[in-house]
């Protein structure tokens, strides 16, 4: 049984930084891509980062240059470094495994990120 547990969310002022972590347990194929998504109240879920098994990353324009996704060598911990945070980044952030487009086979429970002005 795959479990994804996020941590590191919280309240930060605009311009600040946060680093999210996602601990994965259970069997996840080495070919699976991992990713971070977010959803703000009243908005659709948005993918904010994606990393393949080969380490290739991608980001939407809204976070490019500010967010960095990474994973440890064992590929059982996923990170999201978020810098220069903006109030628009306020959302619940979700870790996902085996990502394909906006869907994924496994999801974490989410962690709240709130950016104050």
C-alpha cells in the first residue's frame, strides 16, 4: 500500500520561503513520475512541479524560477523548495506519485501553505 505524507507547510510572509517534503512508503515503480499539485479555494487543481524517474523537471510559468522540485537518491522523499512566495501561492499542496497530466495514481493528504501580504 502506497502512502504519501507531506510536511513543511505553514504561514509565511510574501517574499519568504518554505520547503515541503513528501515521504513515500510502499512500492512505487521506478518509472513513475512524481509531482506537486496545489488547489486554492474556488480554483481548479494546478500542477506546480513534475519530476521524472530520470530527473527531468517541469514547472508552469506561474512558479518557474521560484519553485524547485527534487528527490533523494532512494526516491522515497520528494521535496518542493518554494522561494519568493506570493499571496497567490496560498493553497493546499499535494504530493503525487505516478503522475500523468493532471491525474496521479497516488496522492498525499495535503499540507496548507498560506502566504500573507
